C-alpha cells in the first residue's frame, strides 16, 4: 500500500509499505478522505508542535474517514476518532479522555496518522456514519468535534454576543454552532477576504479585517461599546489573542483554540485582570462524535461547503502548498 511519510520539515515522500495487520480489538480501515489541519502544517513546515518534535519518519493526518475492510463490521463506513485514550487512567474515568495520561494521537509524531491507503485502528474509536454523510464529510467530523468542544467550554447562552477571531475551518464551524446555539450577534475577524466572505455565509452578522488599524473601535461600535460576551480565538496568532481579549466585555470569556507557531501565547495581563476575564484553553475534543454525526446528518451544520480543494495522495505536494498558503478553506486528500 502507499503511505505519505514526513522525513524532515518540508520533506514528504510517498512510499510503498506492507498493509498493517490489525491487533486485538482493532479493524483494518481503507482510508477514503483525510483533511489537512493547521497542526499538520506545523509538523510539515516546522517538524513539530510545541515540545513535540519529529524523531522518525511518520504519517500525518488526524481528520479521516473510510470503510472497515475486515471482521464483523466489514463494509461499514466510519469516521475515525484520532485520539486513542486508555479508558483506565484518572482522567478517562473522570470523563475527560482528552486529558488521558496514555493518549495516542494519529499523526502526532509517535502514532502514524491517516495519510495512507489503509490503517489498523481500535474498533471502539471507529464511529459509523449514515449513507447521507459522505467520507469527505466524515473527515470533517473531527474539526467539527473540536468546534463543539470549544462551544461547550464557552458556556454560550442564547442572546449573547460572540466574536470569532480566525475564520479557518474550525472558526467557521464555531460560527455555525454559535448561530444554532442562539447567539444574537456574531462578529468574525480574519485577514483573508475569501475567509471573511465564508464567515458571512456561515452566519456571522458582521465581518471585519484583522489588518484594519481601527479593528478595536469597529468592534466596540458594533457592540454599542458593551463588548463581546464570548471571544473565540481560532487563528493561532498572538495578535488574534490580543484582539479577542481587547474586545471581550468585563467578566467575559475567551476561548483559546489556535496553536501558535512559536509555542508562546502573550497578551496584556492588565487588560485581562482588570476585565476579570475567564480564559478557557481547548485540548482537542471530548466525546463529541455522536453529536457531530447528528448535526451533519440533520443538516444543522454544513461541513461540505468548507471543503475547497480535493487531491489524490500522489498530489500531496500541491495539496500542502495550497493548505500552507491558505488559498482555500479545507484541503482534503483522498488516498
């Protein structure tokens, strides 16, 4: 089978490998669709994320879906939960598998991910998807799960004012969810015109450019100088963190989703303290797949329109070029 391995920063290679053999409790999955995430781009361009570094050639990709090829579930179309939690540590038993002490995560440098033709994966992390959901949409369930977990951490209530700083796929999904959850006003901020346009399509009530020197005043005016109740930072840049904190009302909440390139987040301590802000940091997702499947199946959330580019595995160079240049929204590779 073919697999796409990262050997060094910027050095991806398609290689031929033996088909993986499923172990106890695992099933063999033929991978049909893999989304490229911002974290994949960190691995590709920098050779790591934070204190995790590339130590051996490995397969990227944690947003993926496919079809089971063996066992009692053969032929079942599934979305893959990339986070393999132990189910036995304190955090798992407390209902927080995203904090698992023994977590294995697809494409994180130690556990090979989905950018290959076949994967052996624990069956309990393979979630069935109905016929109405394509494998492309199945791959989008993972970023939707992150957006759902972000919304859970926000404590959003109906009638609140929301700001989304960074309108990549996860930011756009947060906008859709916030609209469904009853947000009265959704202000979206991004640098790229096509993402600003997508934010309006997803339900934002106002969209502003992150590069506008008057951004703070624009948001203040739009909220009648009351500020934003909940600010979601989904850009992975300190400028977005500062803008989110600066726009939040006193006693408001800021949810940090983005992953910064330099493993540092900085913001004004005095502003944060004087406003009495609550900061919530998103760690992947938590028990969100069943809800994500239902939201897509019911049509409450549109993930398909966020897919802007599709490539084969052999077209990986162009796929990563498009993704790194932020030319579209979600880039999908179909092994």
